[in-house]
């Protein structure tokens, strides 16, 4: 129990929401602009980011394996999540001009 890290966990939760939102929005934007790859038959593709499933598993494993470093690890994880949101947002802003005239 680490009440001193409550703000870090709230920020992590908020960044998860932003990561999911940015993945869905960018995936839809890539589909609309035709920049999504058609490597399979999936109807929904999520945009790639730094924080994906494997990295999340590694982060939470480290949280459990090294509890004495929880504050540092949480800060690093916040940076990874934030980087993912920023990178996807930057890519979306680059793709936005391509949607003009397509009903976006």
C-alpha cells in the first residue's frame, strides 16, 4: 500500500485513457486517409505506439518484482505513456491535411 503514489496512479490511469483514445482516433484517421496497411482482414486497426501490450506487461512485472523502486518505475511508465500519446497526436496532425475534401 503506497498512498504517496496515488497521484502517479491517477496520472497513469488518465494516460491509459488518452492512449486508447489516441489509438482509436489515429486508427480511424489512417483508415480514412488510406494510410493504413491492409496486411490482414481486421476491420479495426489500432495505431502503433511505444506503450503496447508487451511493454505494459513488462512494466507491471517490474512494479511487482522491484517494489522498492515503484516511484521511479511509475515515473518512467508515465513518461512512456505520455510519449505514446504525443507521438500519435503528432502523426494525426500530419495526416489531418490529407482528410480535407474527403468529408472529414
